[in-house]
C-alpha cells in the first residue's frame, strides 16, 4: 500500500495541461543459430542450463568471439531504420551484479554503437504518420532468466528461493533507442504502440528475429515525462521496463501520463526511476531508482577487437534488404486500387498477406478483399480467431472465386463451399463435387422442375397468360427450391416465360 502517490488525473485532463514526451528502448533477440560471443546454440524452450559454454557461464579465462551473423543482422536493422553504420565500433562492459549475469557485466556497446542517427515513420491506425528519430542501435547480449519461487508476483522480494537458467545468457540482442519523441500530444500512447509494432514488422521481414512478443523476443522499455508546454525543457522521466505487448506499451504510457500529472498537479516532483508494468490493471509500480550511466562503470571490452564493417559489405547488405512493410503497403495500395479507408481496414485486420496471396492465386484484389474482409472476417470474429488462423488458405479462396467466375457456383453457394472447406472436407472443387453443389446449367433438369412448378400453380400460369407478369416469381422460387438454389435464376426465368408463352 503506497500513500505517496496522489490519485490519478483523468487522461484527457492530463494531456490538456501537460505535453507528454516518450522515449522507447526496444530489445530484440536475434534469431541466429548460436549466441553472441560463443558457439552455444540458442533455441526457445530447451531444458534449463543445457545451452551454455564457459563463455556464456562467465567462467574464468573463457574468451568471447563475435558472432558475424549477429553483426550482419544488426547492420540490416540499422539500415532499415535509416541509420549510419559505424566504420569502426567497440564493445563495452556494463558492470553490474545480478545472478542472471554470470560475468558481473553485460557485454554491450556504449559510446560506439554499430548504428546511429536514423529515423522511422510510423503510421497510426487512421493513417497519420509520425516520424520517430532513432538515436542508436547497438549490439549486446541477453541476460539469463531468474525464476523467483514463492512470495508474490514472481519478484525477488519475498521469494523463498530463486532458480537461474543461463540458456538465454549471451543470446544476441540489438537495442534500439529513440531520441525523445515529441509532438505526439494526446496521441502519445498510440505513437508508442505503433512504433513498437512497426519495429516488430521490420524485424520479421528482415528475417533477423521471429519477433514473437509473447516469447519475449521483443521487449520495450517505455520512458515518459511530462512538461507544461511543448516549449518547456524536458521533465523528469520514468522508465517502465520490459513491456511485452503492443497493448501494454499503449497502456503503460497512458498510465504514466495520468500518474505523473497527479504528482505535478500536487506541486511535487516525479522521481527518476524504473517502474514495473502490471498486466492485470495496466498500472505501474516503482522498481529501482535509475542509475546514471556512470554507475555502470562502462569501459571498453579488452577481450574483443573492434568491429569494422567494410563499406563494401555494408553496401552489399543494403542491396539485399527486402521491401520494408511501409513501402510494401504503399505499393499494394496503388496496385489494388483500394480506397484509403479500405486499405487501413485491411492492414488493421491483418489481411494484407492473405489478400496478396489470394491475388497471387488468381483472384482480383477486389474479390480477395470481399472474401477476407466480409464472410471470412465474420467467421473469424464468431470463432474469436485471427483471419490467418482460419482453416482455409488464400489458394483455396482463389479457387473458390474461380468457380464463381466460371459460373459453376454462385455467391450464395460459395458460402456453403466455405463451410465445407472450413470443416476440412477438402479444396473448393472437391467440396462442390462431394456436396453436389454445382449450378444446374443443363436445361433438361430445369425443365422438369419448371413443368412440375407450373402444374402445381395453374392460377399463376393463368395470370401470366393474362398479361400480369408479377406472380411469375412464385414459379421461379419453386424451381430454385426444387433445385436447391443451384439453378441460374436468370435462365430459369427465361425458360418459365417461354414455357408459359408456348
Ligand atoms: Mn540494453
């Protein structure tokens, strides 16, 4: 129970009176086969302490060697974030004692990061673009993992005992640090979220990390401070550590805005400290008073030579960068001819890849969008699933649309075909055949059904012969029913009128 924090200020009130400034540090675990400074393998979910070497255990005399693939991945990230790549840079020791850091220092980079001075344009859900300046992206290693058993909330305080797993110790990380992000105003929480999401998307297309938030592959430290006006100097910031989902990034910013506003309103000062984020209620609580850099007693790592990527190598890497997510979205937007709002809905629904693959399977963009954003979105919502998790592939949707285009099924029957595919009955063609759903295009069976319907409703036939075509719908309806909706209604109408006239 803390009595030192005044009640929160409502978010809307807080951002009317204060200008929020955010700063985000993102750590991404690189998907290299081995660790940053030793040949221990790294893979998720291995038995504790089975992926170690003397280097990652910090044993005396063990000497580190830099993982070249990790350096390449760091350069890829730097280039994708429009950074300069250092001609030469060194590693540094960041000294601190904690049981999951077996060497008592983390090998990191300090004043010589591999990448610096970049930027990233991030797009909010309504299409607004906010430019985030990147101060640096540096290489370092991950710590091991402590598990505190007993006590509350898994924290060391109050725990009965602690377990340490060094499998993660020495896993390559790139840490990306922004300059203070200003000018976001009340949209600061959205900008923070969109930035982390944009980074995650970039890591994935660069193929440098699986970038799975839920596995902790990407972790964000969210700095926030308030100032009275956008002209005022920066206020005192807090740093909420290890925020592990996009939604939590947004909530952490919101909470700190409301909390710090209350402190400033009371005429008090925000304490510069790290804070923990609480998933249950979206609140933060104090961690430790933030060390200044000098407390870490950084000094150059004497066991490693400097990393000096040749300009030729950097250019080679630049030339092989894939199309980045934002450029791809713009290209597809142009190619598909969707309205801005349609495109945003597609992106927000996570349907971009699906529609692209459906188009590749032969559907038009409009048809692909109609299925994924219409019928399939409805079903995904029903099942509380992601579109991509539905048991249907873009190739199958392409095939379904081809069946419609060929006139073999209509849109209404196509939905029954979807049922079949989703139920695991096979590809659309197979479902059409096994369920007998093909449209009856042969006039023979139609005429049989039409004659039966005419015979059953002689009064309608009389009226139509008398010049009143209105009631003909009743005959057509009966025929469609008899053919289970598989007749072409237009052809049925033609035949019915011919039959009555003849
Ligand atoms: Mn770090």
